[in-house]
C-alpha cells in the first residue's frame, strides 16, 4: 500500500532543534495579521514545516487547533509552493484559529518569503 500523495509524513516536518535554529538565524520572515512565517533554504528537494505554538497563544485545546489547521493548509497547498524550504510557522498574538484565514494567509506568506530568499545575496 502506498502513502497518499498529499500525506503529511515525518520527512515533511522540521523536527531537529538544529534545523529550527538554522531557520531562526537566517532571519528571513513574512508576516500578516494571522501568521508569522520564518524560513530558509534546506538543501532538500522538499519543503518542510515546523510549528512554534507558544503557551501564550492559549490553552492546549487552542494550541492544538492552531497546529491542526496549519498542518492541513500546508498539506493541501505545498504542491503549489517552491521546494527546498524549511518553514517555521507561528500564529500572531491575538489571532483566531480560523481555517479560511490561515488558508489565505499561509500560501501568500510562503510565496513572499520565497521571493525574499531568491533576492537575497548568497
């Protein structure tokens, strides 16, 4: 049995602390009223997602709702995005976890971040 082509597998995740640190040190980000997306090139043929959902966002139920929504939007739209990026996504303080808002925000921010990375000097 083969995996669904849009599945969210462990290889699609930023999991190591060193990878998160590399994204934070790159200092490339895009933000709007819903999300903040930080990213950098990863040298791999796929775009990977890391989540940083602080306790300041709310209780466990609210944090898990953010995670589910962001993962689902990533899963649905990553085929349209450039490959070879590590993304760390976090919600803006005070934003509500509404699927339609995240679905509008995340793809736009990923493309904006990719344009920054392409125009950055090596």
